[in-house]
C-alpha cells in the first residue's frame, strides 16, 4: 500500500461524494449544485457581491456564470444592481424571496457537515484539517506555477 497514492485517491473520492451528496440534497429545493453554491456564497456575504467575484468563486466561464445568474434572477432569488465601486459592473444580492432559500441551503450544508463528521474524534479532525491545509497550499502553488503566475498567498486562519 502506498499511503500517498491512497490519500490522493481517497481525497478525490471524498470530494466527488461531497459534491454529489450536496447536489442530491439541493434537489429538494429545486436547485442545482451551481445555483446552491451561489446562494450559499450570497448568504455568507455582508454586502452585494460582484458578478466577477461570483464567477471566480464558481470557477466557471463568464457565459456559464451569466446563465446561472439569469436563471436565479428569473425565479426571483437574486437581483442585479449597479456596483457602487465600478459603474460598468453589476453586483448581485439576495432578494426577500431568495433569502429564506439561501438560509435553507446553509442549513443543508450545516446538517451535511454534522452527518459527515459524526463520530470523528476532534483530535483526528484537527490533524486532518492541518494536512488538508498543507495539501491545499501545495496545490495552489502548483497551479500558480503551472499557469506561470506567482503563488496566491495562503488564507489566514
């Protein structure tokens, strides 16, 4: 057994399973994974978020993001508004209709977290969190090096 290969395989499997589980739970709200992620991000925001920021967060092409925003705006969950910082840009905010749905998405994530981490010793979780932080740091550096860019600074925790 190769613990390095096994870890990477298990990490990839866990990531896919987590996305699939989240997607299945969002179907109860008639949402896709991408739409749920937008609402989750907006629920956590303390201000309207620019379309550009949300597009980067989603890691999708601009045209894909615009279609997602259009669909959420059409059902009344989000509203676009002129940016206070850049008159050419649009910010996105939750509407009164979208806020309770976004809150349900937050509840789904919290319940899923509790379900996934149930029966895991807090000390083991702390070690796993430290290791995943190091893996993420290395992946960010590798991605930046592959793209020919400077590494992105580590998030402060």
